[in-house]
C-alpha cells in the first residue's frame, strides 16, 4: 500500500531575494541548499533552504517576484508553517534570538498540543517554532556551518496550517485519497497526520468563511507532500485523476519529479519524489553557493544570469 510519508517542501513568494536570503540563512540559520530559477519562468530566482543537503521534509522554497504586491489575508489558503525544534528549551533560545534580531514574534505558548513560538519574517509570512517532543525526520542532518548551535537548529517542517471554507471537502481529500488519519476535530479545526503520531506530516485545517486570500509577498503558494519514487508518483497521479481532480501529470523538476493539482477549496498541492535531490549537480561542501540550472536551461545561462540581480553583496 502506498503511503504519504510527510511533507516534502513548501513554496512561498518573496519580493526581495536578498532580504529573504539574509533572513533564512543568517537569522534562522538554515542552509541555502539550492539557488536556481523558476523553471517555468527563469527570469525569477527559486531559492531553497533546509538542512545540510535539503532533505525532503526540511525545504522552505521561495520564488522571487520583485513587482508583487502585499498579501490580503483570507480563507482558502495555506496560512502558517510549523518548524520543528529539538526541545522545549530551544524555544527560549529562539525567543532571545528573535529579540536580538528584531524579529516580530509572540510569547511562548501552545500550538497543535506542543510548546510553540509564533513569529513572522519581514514580509509577514506566518511561522511557528514547535518543540518536537522527540519526533524527528529520520534523514535530517545537522549543518555544521550554521550560526545556530546544533542543539537548537530547526529540524524541518512540522504542522502546516490550511484555512478553508469547506473543511469536509479537504478532510475527504486527505483521508480518502491520501490515507491521512484524522486525529481530532472541533467546530473550528481538524487535525490530520500522514503517519499517525508524527508531527512532520501533520496538517491543521481551520474553518474560516469570507473572502479568499489574495496572495502577494509573504504568502504560501503550495504545499508539497512526499512520494517515495517514480512508481509511487505515477500511482498518485492515477488516484488524483480518478477522484476527479485535474492533474498536471508528472513533471520532471530535475531535483525531483512532481505533479500538481488543486483540491475543492482551491488549495494547490504538489506531490514530489524524495530524489534524486540537490546533490545531483552540486558538491555537498559548496551546495547552494552558485547558480545551478537544470540541463534544459543551461544553454541559456548567460541570458538568465544577466536578468538576475546578485543576492549577496560580494557577488
């Protein structure tokens, strides 16, 4: 039986790649594991941050759109990203760190039944640090060159929050199509896990009526969930179509293969394979330091580089 083994990555929109690069590398201490371009529009950066190798389940990804406007928050959107920390003690480290860097944050509280600390980046992207209670993505690797001590490093994605008008529609997609387990439900929200008892595949679905979100900078574009390999991805393509959703079919993204579809509330999901991964065209010691292009774009490198603004001061 095929099973979704958790989150793969999550993709957002940024207005300013340089500012984004500073926050996620310097403040959050993540590794920029891939600096590439949007394969459908190579005029824009596509940046990936994660653990030492950008393992599936650790990746935060951003498309740079310099002319993008603000986000008008609303329903039918992915609205918050949980990031896992090793222990509850790490929350106190991060609270002090956020104060030192001037990051907007709340007080230590509880979220999804775990000790937590809510915060936002400079563009208003909502995130929450969560104590993992011993849960850990099995292939997560410490990045030794991070400026965050190993015992406090972010260990990948935890609970992802999705806000919709029709909770039952999304619930049926998660449980009947993908085999998620419904853990709890109230009038306001329902909690689902791809692997029961594990936070790294957890989705909180919140009910909200009203206007749909108008995406802009700091908004979440889509959530990618994990397929083990090509065979499993082909299976999910069949299942998505059989349920009446329109699938893009399998798309080769070079670093992984994917398919995309929108569920009944309009939430965009990607299903992505674990491999081959970001080391396919990069040495592990210098991963993410230079602009990498998939083979089909390599012949356009000079044209692409000319249109991109340097992300770092010395480049």
